[in-house]
C-alpha cells in the first residue's frame, strides 16, 4: 500500500514494488479510496507524510498509525527532508524505516528488496 499525495511518487513506488516482487501495490489517489483500503491486509505500507493524501493531513498520519499497530505489516514512513519531529514520531510509532525526503529509484529497489527479506523472516517466526 502506498499512501502519498504525490502522483509521480505513487507511480514510481508502484513500479518499484512490482519489480521487487511484491504481488499487488494499492495506491489510493484520494481520501475516499484511502478509506476503502483501511480494512485491507497489506504486508508493506509506505506512508508519505511529507505529501499527504487528500484534504486532511491527518488521513495519512492516521493510516500510518493504524498499520503500525498490525504485527504483520512492514511500515515505511517518508517525511520532509529535515524534520526531526517527523522522524521522532515515525520511530516512536515503530516504523521499520523513516526516509527523510524522496530518494532515487536505486534506493527504492534496495528498500523493497530488504523489506521483502524482513517480511519473509517475520513470517517464518510467526509459524515457529
């Protein structure tokens, strides 16, 4: 699940997720679509709080908080380039990774590949 108000970022992350072997990438384009995916079961969620989706900034924050509470979800938070408060919030929330500012495609490919390994390891421990 990619939650971002930046359409280009959503498209880029969708492409990277597909190339890295993630099966489906949902990318809601507005608040109504965002509400429709809240009940979904996503293994990885990217919440872009630097470019929130919809009219309410809190929608993206709330979705990050919701999925942070789900043990089977790897949460990535994208924030502003130099916001210490956003990074502290993301770390306190339990985000797996906090990305300050948007990075290039190579970094995203590495991120998706590593997230796949983390998710697979978590899945193994759940069945042990």
